[in-house]
């Protein structure tokens, strides 16, 4: 990072010098090559998989290194407190933090939100967006999409800082922050229709069906709760 900042400062100084020369000789300024579109990259980035596959096969599984690092399991005769205790345990958490911090930026590379031909299949009262609808929403407001990505990346950075200090209590906070970053993104891009009003309608239908008795026909096409596997966009 220091090298990149130094290179940027050198490039800026070079541009100032070229500007001064241009005032003396316009012909020399005209021959100056245009700066690279993105000097932070050494080459083009070509996506291989969709957002859904990237989440399912990379970001979501590695998030478990953080989610599963702390837990309290209450059983019939005992309570188990799970937390990192050995260096190997903390190394596993560090892997999770590093992957979240770095892999989250792969979501900035434009790619399809689902494999070709794959669609979501919500019920009559839609709560989920199709991949095409998600793409349209991101294209309309890329600022929000990037903000969601930064929120996920910030959790990864938080985890790496926690690993340095081996602070178990803050690891609980990081796991909560990761859950929030994932859920906020999902509610915006995956199932924005899953609102309190949706669950109120669902509860009403179920109660009406229950009062009608076991022989009553099921409600016609009741709203379906969104699937929770194979996310089409970031996150858990």
C-alpha cells in the first residue's frame, strides 16, 4: 500500500510537471499518453462465476470461520463454551477475516447475479427479486451496492484487528456485525418483499385455515418464505 501511495504521488508530480511543460509547448502536451483508467490494477479482472456462486462457494463458507469461532452450546447436562484457544484456532479466524476483507471486493467486478437460465421461484406474493431485478436495482443505484460491499469488508478488517489482540469478547461483536451486514444486504437485494406486512398476511392466512378445521382446503397459493440457500447476492 505504501508503494502504491508513493507511486500515486510520483504520478501526480509528473502530471504537474507535464502541465508546466504544456504551457510552453502545446505540441509536446498533445503527445502525452493518457493515464491508465485504474492505476491500482495490474491488469483486467474477468469474472468467472455469478454473484450467487461467488457467495455460495467462497464468501459464505469462509464466513463460518468467524460465525463458528464463538458459541455457547447448552445441552441437557452441560454447557460448552466455544472460543479460540490455540494459535491454530486464531489462525482459522484470521483466514476468515482475510477472505472477507479481500473477497468482498470481488463483488465490485460486474458479473451476472445467477448462472445463465437460473431463476428464483417465489410464491404468488413475491418477496424475492429475480437476478434481472437485482441487476436493475444495482445499475440504478451502484452507490448502495458499493456501501453494502464496504460494510462486509469492514467486518473482515475488524476481525483481523481482533485476531492481533486475541480479544474473544470483541469476536462476538464481529460475528454479530457480520450477521447484520449479510442480512441488510439480503433484505435490500434478495428478499425486500419480506416485510412485517408480509408475515402479518401469512399469519392471518394460517390462523384462518386453522379455525376452518383440519378438513378445510389449504389457502390458495399461500405466500412462500424465501429460500435461505444459494444466495444470489452477498452474504450469509
